[in-house]
DNA sequence: GGACCTTTGAAGGCT
DNA sequence: AGCCTTCAAAGGTCC
C-alpha cells in the first residue's frame, strides 16, 4: 500500500469533556484517538474520497432536517395505517392507543424528535423506499412471511394476514441503526456508492467520529424505540425472533466450525481485490483462510500486547494478524489501509458490543482487555470483532 | 429467492 | 459475571 502511514492525522472524538456523561447503556465511547494507521486507513479508500478521512458534511444539517421534515407531515403517520407509505416498524393492526402512545411514537411523529430536542425525528422517518414502503420488517419479513406480494397496498388486509401468520416482530433499532437509516442516503448520494457493505463501513467510521452529544441523541432515540417497542409488544423478546424458525444465515448453518468468513475481503479490502483469493472474488469461502485454519490446528498463542496506548496496541494486534496471514498472502495487514485493517481498528476503537461506561478506559486498558487474561476468542474477537461475530466457531488466528 | 457483505448496539443464552 | 451469538437496515452481488 503506498499510502502514507503517518500524516499525523489523528481523529479525536469530540465532546470528551462533556459534563454530563450519558448513561452507561448508551455506550458512549470515551474520547478515542485513531492512530496514524487508522487515519491513513480512513483516508485511504479511493472509493470513499473523504478528505482526511473525515466526512466533510455536517450531521443533521438544516437542509437535511428540512428535507426530511418535508417528507412527513403528521398526517403521513397514521399509526393504524401504513397505507401512507410510511414504513411503520410495527404491525399497524395492533391495538395501539394513539392517544397514549402518540408522544412515544416519535418514529411516526415528526414532532416528537424535535420535542426531544433531538432534531432527529424526521430523519428517523425517511421517505418510503421500494423495500421500505410497508413495514419495519421490509425485507426479511416479507421474505419470510411472504407478505411481499403487495407491500404498498393497504395494510389492513396484509396485516391481517400477517397477524394470522404471527408476523415477525423485528427488533427495535439501536442507536447505530437509527443513525444509519438517517445518514445512509446522504452517504450514498455523496459517495455514489450503493453497496451497503461499503456504505456501512463509512457510516461506522462516521459514527465513531460523532461527538458524544450527537451520539447521545441517537442513543436516546434508540432507548425510546425500545420503550415503544416494549409498550407495543410487551411479550416480545428478541429470542422470539430467533425461535420463529427464521432461517439462519448460511454462515451460521455451516458446520465448518464457523470459519467461513471471507477473509480476503476483510484483509485486503475492496481496493485490493487483486489480493483476494479466487473464491473470495466470487464471494465464496476464502480458501486462504481455510488453509490458515487448517495450519493453525487450533492452537494459538496470542500474547497480549502491553497496552501503551490504544493505538499502539492496535498496531500490535494488526501486526500479529498480519503475521498470522503472512502465509496466505504477500501483503500483510500492516498498512491498515484495507477495509479489513480499518475495520479492525475502527472496531477496536469503538465500543462495539461492549458499550463502555462513560469513563471507560481506552481499548487495551479496559479491564476487560488487559486485566483479564484474554482468551484467544476474546482477542480475536477484539481484533476482528465483526469477524468474530460472523464466526460462531470463533476462528483462531495462528500467530505462533 | 436467498445468502452474503458490512457496520454497531441490544438482548438473550450459555458457561 | 462475562462471553458469545443473533438480529436489527441497506442494496449490490452472487449462486
């Protein structure tokens, strides 16, 4: 990678000195610093030409808010009808007390967001899209429930059908999902990107670049989302979704130890597809990774790097990972300029699935990271969190 | 038609 | 208690 490793670019999460830390559940990360590698990674991807790796457009710009607000007038969000085209997250045929819940249905109400002082209400209620036109359960539900035949039709009949079929009640959106929904269109428009995977990477970075206050808004919205969801579906639990017979993803069905991650993509990124193995180019199982797994033979010795700083530890981890992959490819993962490296770094610098307390230690100094002896799974999971997520079998990176 | 990718966060299960 | 897994959204891509 010919990218400058340095550049002196460091990204600081603003708002580090906010007087009122958000609730622990909000998972607001502490001010984090991305090292030069990550900075380079942020700036690297030619398909995401953000100057300096940062997104040049402000969050929730007035135009955006106005445009978004114009999408929904109060009449557009009848709770009992999705015929307006607004994508209701909840089956509209449910007995919802609009009087009691109207203030809670911020996703249905353009005013609640503003009432919260969040300025996000409109953004959470984007105009209907082709897949977004019917319900919160636009895709998988339509797929699973077969209700996609007439998504834009009146909801009453369709919902009755869904009710008969015990419609799939989706999880409430978390803060990041809300943020994604709001910002995706902008990113798509500005980057002329359409692939969600790439867009989500950008959104993930931008999410971390958000200030605490900005993130707090989304956490608050997510919290209300959950509250509303609980009110609407008191008996619902996320487990119900997993038990509804919904088809598991293929990667989870595989019995290859869950080690079917597309490693080349993660390691080399979209801009280095020439480094990918052939199966990866065809979105198949990564043979390199499978070979590495076979070579690893299940014994791994990942030594915990002495965390001098989050960045240095990230670098060490990346070097370890690059060492682990050195037998698979010529280009190690030391530049962090690939989405994989960036992903790893970005995830390392993120609260990820471990929402930190407001005063959470930086990655690597977190008691969970340093004080506790890390298992291989832990370390690999931290190094490649999403990869670990996609690997039920907890793939092991051989470093020894 | 469905899985996959990719992101973060929430929740539940498991150890 | 802590870790792990799954699923939320999105749309292009591949099989």
